[in-house]
C-alpha cells in the first residue's frame, strides 16, 4: 500500500546519456588524432628547417644585361593628387 506507484520509465534518459557520452568521447578522440597529425607535420617542417641548405654550384659571374634606358638612375617621384581649394 505504501509503495504502490509504478516505477517511472527512464530508459529514454539512459539512451540520451549514453549518446551524449559517446559523442563527447568521439570528439575527444578526433581532437587527439588531429593534434597528433599536426604535431607530426610540425616536426617534419622543423627537421627540414634544421638541415643545412644544399651547396649551390659555383658558376661564373652572372652576365649583366645592358640597359636600353637613357638618362639618370634617379628614382621617379611619386605621383600625388592635389586637392583644389574652393
């Protein structure tokens, strides 16, 4: 007589709880995977930067191209707009 109420059905809440838990775990695993992949890429880039550059073969001095321009080698003045006072 005292406890004659029916037990409430909470299976929907249990399924929702498991779904949320597995979703959070999946996001965490994906985050760890992406971080690991980015770390490996950074390591390879740093190792490539640490290696000395290959020696360039020495060649004769580069041939200078003759300039077809005549006149001085002064840089051109920048063009500026002047505003008219009214």
